[in-house]
């Protein structure tokens, strides 16, 4: 895990983009999803309907 995180941080500093599964595997994101998954996650975490301001 530590080696993966160091690899991710090193590549981030070099301007390399990691998408979806690669970002997940390198510890840069916790989950993969879209706006509806984010809204549901926030609703569960805060215990009420979320209001996202763009």
C-alpha cells in the first residue's frame, strides 16, 4: 500500500493523469461513481438531503 501511494504521488507530481480504476488502485480515490453516487453517499453521511452548489 505504501509503495502504491508513493508511486501515485510521484506520478502526480510529474503530471500523469490516472483515470477511474487506476486512480482507485493507486489510492487517489475511495470509490468510483458519478453524481448520483456522490449524492447518495452524502445523504447517508450527513443524515439529510444534500444540496450541491455548482
